[in-house]
């Protein structure tokens, strides 16, 4: 832990000076050579309930062009948009050069998103994330049948996604119908529309015993069905209150998960969709660190780790 702490302290001292020039250099190289790079998006929940006026100025500083709006209990930025009005939010996005990429709505569930799809279409958004719906703790043929039934039930909602130009990504949240590698593969197989995909969270799969190599294999099996990839590891978990240093082990480059094979598989499938550097604080609804600039800096540290690994592929 002392070695890790020394590394992180040194990294913090250098990242702030180098990150902007490195970002523009890597983007220019990618444009010239077609090199693989991640398409970053910022989850508003990383900032707790801080106002969008404080969050949006930092989005581009993390190397991201997109924001993912979260509602309570993880944040309240989706509610903020309703309070300020859609036109005011659109103007704020334009002011800071940020685009709406995603709306995460576990609160509405996968069968309650049709109005949210219209909201996303209005503001140029693309993906909605929610959890699965159905019986839990199934295996084998029972799980296969339940996943197929779930996909069938989504058909009218995917029709609305088609009409609005949006997509639905189901996260492999723990204690859920869609929470295991098999359930994810069957969802990809039974998806009745290309507008149904997956929001892939390594955190929950590590809980099931998957290591980096297994996660890499799963990424390749799912292929283009992954719409959102959470750069998020288990670390010491996110359910119990821990010292901040231990809680932050969920972030890439801090915990023990080796992202190199995972990134290699993302490169192999030509992954071009969204990537979020992610974690959950305890309790939910607070920023991962006290101020917006500190949150932005922490995301940049993890991005530097990921981009360094990508450069070595």
C-alpha cells in the first residue's frame, strides 16, 4: 500500500501538467492513424448532487465529450435539468462544448423509459441505461428462457427507441435477471433489435469470480452489443463505509484489476461506444471527492492509466 500511495502521489504531481497536452496529442495521432482510443463519457453521479454549472466545465478536462445524467439517489442532475428547463440545459451544454450521451434510469426500470427516450431525442442523446427485469438466481435452461422472455417484452419499448433514434443498454447489475455472463450472452443473442444492448460493469462480474482474462473473453463474445463500458473494478467494494483511500480502489489504476487484457479485447472488437471511468461512493449521492475539481482530477488519473495501457497495445 505504501508503494501504491507513493505512485499515486507522484502521478498526481505530473498528470495535471501533462494531461491536456497528452490528450490533444493522442487525439491528433488517433485522427491521423486510426489508432484505438476510448470514447469517454462522464457519469454525473461521480459528482454527487453538485450543480451542473460546476460539473460541465470539467467534462472536457477529463477527455470526455459526453455526459451521462443520473437522478436521485446517486445524483440529482436529471432533476436539475427539469428544474432549469430543457432549453436552458441545452444552452449550458453548448456553452461548455459537451453533448448529452446517456440517461441512466434504474428508477424507471426497463419498461418505463418511453418518455425518457423522447427527452433524449429532444436533446440529442443516444443511450438509456437501466437494469433487467425478471426472476433472479436462475441458471441453465430456466435462465435462458427468462432472458428470452425479457427480450420479447422489450419489443414495444425498442419500437419507441427506433422512432426516437435512441438505444437501450441493460447493465449487469448484481442480484438481477441480467447479472451473469450467460445472461449477458443470451440477451445479446435474443435481442430483437440492434437498439438493445449492454452496459458492461466489471465490478459486478468480479463479484462472481471473473478475472481480467475472463472479462476480456466476455467482451469479445458480446462484441458490438456493448453500448457502455464501465471502467470500474471491485476494489474493496462500495456497500460499506470505508476510508476514502480504500473506497477509491474501485477506480482504474488504483485497485488490483489489470485492465490491459480488457482494453486489448475492446481494441480487438473495434469498440467505439461509450466508456465511463466509474465508482460508487458511500453513501450514495455524495461526490466521490469533496469538490468538482478533485473529482475531475481523480478521473484524469484513471484515464492516464488507461491511455498508457492503450499506448502499449
